[in-house]
C-alpha cells in the first residue's frame, strides 16, 4: 500500500470496527504480519504515544477537536512521510483536507 501524505482515518461508530480496520491497514503497510499482531501496537489514543519520537502513530480513538496542537503534529508527521492512522467517529468538515478517509465498506 502506498502511504499518502495525509492522516489516514478509519471512520466508524464502533470501536471494534475501528480496531479491525486499523490493524488491517497496519498489515497492508508492512508494520505487522497479521491483524492479531497489529492489534498489539495500536494505542488507545494519540495522547498515549510519544509524538516527538514516534516513527508511526496507530491510535484507536481520536477527536480532532480535542487538541489543535496534536492534530497539527499528526498532520506534520504525515506530511513528512510517517504513517499516521487514527480511528474516529467523525471528522470536522474543515479538517477533511488533511485526511484520507476509510470506512467499513472499504474493508469488505
């Protein structure tokens, strides 16, 4: 899978759907061999990751309105070529330009 220079967002209401989608993307990008392995490296939120030193970010839950600094940092990491995958229930319209959106329909 070619990594875009955007934040990859797995958009789903269910936390389990987001976990499944993120783990499959991590396998597709070569960060894990199986979805089960990938689930072990998914953080609960980006706040649980040391962003200045992170090579990649895979987080289950993120609300784009929580912290503009964190959103900016995630976008900067994505622009610089780091893999940034987060799960979300919704994306504010003004932030859609910085996201590549995946839904559950993309994984069936």
